[in-house]
């Protein structure tokens, strides 16, 4: 079964919270990987910290045999004993942001979104600890998580588990208890897992799916006619990607310089900025081999001026926006970008507005001139989430962009970006070859909105992004 068939089956199946979608974690939601790159991203103070990090990260790939999981528990008991729960929680957050998020399967994210759209109760069930899985669950928007609990005394880990580990039949039993407590119908429910120890879990539901199965799981799935899904792991950067990125930055800078020079005779800053934006985007895309595919391109030109809202995933979004909008726009960006040696100077030349997100009063004051920018005929682009996301999940929208549009009397135009987070990961400047899809949606008239009571309207705009990413417009 391919992913499209799995999605179709969910959409045509039973709906509502009585249906659960249970996902194993290691090997199913996040791919296997070695901890070799972790020391570069997660600093530690002592050798014991190194052992702890390696234990927590290496075990996430999923245990496919009994002895492997037992060894993890032994190591975890040794390196975690005496640590505070607060310390391990903080470490788990750093591990996720520094390393683990880059190994989440995009296909798992899509399935989770489909189950949520069907009103299903989504559950992560893992034999790992909460320190390893909760940061990912939060980013994925999964509320219910079943995990192996570590015992504590006065906030300090004892080195023992609290109750039985969620391994083999115990994981299946934990899911069954959860189902009974939440009124779940197992016969209509789904479960996704990769390894033989989770065969009892798949046996407990009406819709079992083997994901990237190991040999024994694959054999069982074949015997019982269970669907099999293959997820593609996100690959680490290769030498060709580093070379592509270097050429891309060269193209960006040379294209920008050529664009400015081509309009220098006009002595008009806006004309030079527009030429810089368009030629820099073209040169960067040619150099990197990245293609931008646009739906609803007519809304990129009319109406103007407008406030273009986009979902922000990577540094490459700036190139994508430049390619789609071409001219007649500037941006509202966070103050930290001024330190970027490439985008900082380019954005300053394009008359971007920089805001300090840590200072609310200062940020509001900085936005006031943006209204005059719009009234003067220049459009703006804003990321209403306020920061780049680690997954395609659409976060909560802030109100600033909507207040600006109302004050300036211009429409809002949603600009939905898909796949830029795969071209360039959130915390990485490295560019991979591929295609970025962009969908511009119909302009939204905000003239009748009440600035003091527009939460519902903003949520409807946010839902447009969610719906577009789930069911891409033609």
C-alpha cells in the first residue's frame, strides 16, 4: 500500500473520537539514526553527559529484538540514576531541537494529520521514556502519549522503571487500557508499527499497518494480509548538497549585485531593490536546481498592495517568496536576521522592517510605519506564526499582520508553502535539490473585521493553511 492509498482508506473509513490511531515511535514516526552527529549540536559538561546523550538518542531508532531493549534499560538505569526529572526534560528538548526533529518521517506527519482531520484519537505508544518522546509529540500536535515511566524520589530518578516497561504485550495492554478508559472501539481503530515486538499491538486493532517492517514483522504482515507502508527517511546532507549550497549562495549574491547594477542608472532605490529580488531568486534557483511550482499565480500580481501571509519553515523561504512575488514587496522579519551576513544586508536594502520579538512595545511601534508602506503601494510578506516551524504543522497565528491589513485597508492573501522544510531543514543552511510547491489562495477582505474581536476570523485563515497542506489545491 502506498501513502495515497492509506490516506484514501482513512478518508473513507469511520470517523470520530471512538476510532484511535496508535503510532509506535522509534522506526515508525522517527527514523533510525546513529548518534555520531549529536556531539556537534548538543554540548555537554562531563563524560557522563556524553553517555546519557548517546543512550537516549541511540535507543530512539527502535529495538527489534529482546536483548537490545533490555540493554537500553540497563544503560538508561545507569546513566539516568541521580539525575533530576527537570534536567532530563531540558535535555530531551535540546536533543529534539538539535537532532531528532530532522529524522521525523514526513509520511508519518501526513498520516497523523489525516487521522486528526477524521476526528480520530491519535496516540503515540512507545517503550521509550517521556524525555525522548514528549518533545516530538508536542511538535506533532499529539496529545496522548503512552511511554515507559521512570521512577523518581523527590524529583530525582532512581534508575528503575515505574511499573512494567511498555514492551511487547505490555505496550499492547497499555493501549487496551487506554481504549477502555476513553471509549475507543479497537475494531475500528488503526495501529502503525515497524518491529516484531509490536505484533501484539497490531493484533489488537481492526486496521493494523506495518511500517518499514523488519524481517519477522514483514513475514507476519504477509501471512495475515496486513498492509505495508514504506516511509522514506530524511537523508543527511551529502557532499553534493554542500557544493550546491555554495554555488547557490554565489548565485544569490551575484544575482543580487547584477540586479542592482542593472537599475543603478535610474537612481531609484525601489527599482534597484525589485531587480535585486528577482534576479537573485532566479540565479539561486538555477544554481541549486530547486524548482518552484505555483498554484494561484494570478493572486501574486493582483490585488496589490496586500499583506501576504506565509507559513515559515526554512531560510530558503525568502528565495521562494522572491521568486513568486518578484517585485513591489518587502518583509516584516525578526531582528535576529540583521546578523545574517547574506540576508541581513539584502533585506535592509529591500526596506524590510525588523522587529524585536522579545519587546512587545517595541515590536508594535516598529509595525506602525508598515501601514504607511502599504498605503504607499508596497506589499508586505509576514510569517504570522512568528518563527520557523520544525514540521509542516501550522502553529498559532499572531494578530499583528491582521491589524496592519485592517489599518491600511488592504486584503490578506494566504501564501502556502509546501516542502521548503525538506529543501532546507529548519536549523540548517544546506540546500537540497527538489521542488517547492506554493499555493496562493483567494484574497481575504478584512475591512469588516473588528480589531478587538477577530480570533475566530484569524483561526479560519489559519485553517485555510491547514486544509491546503492536507489537500493541495489544483
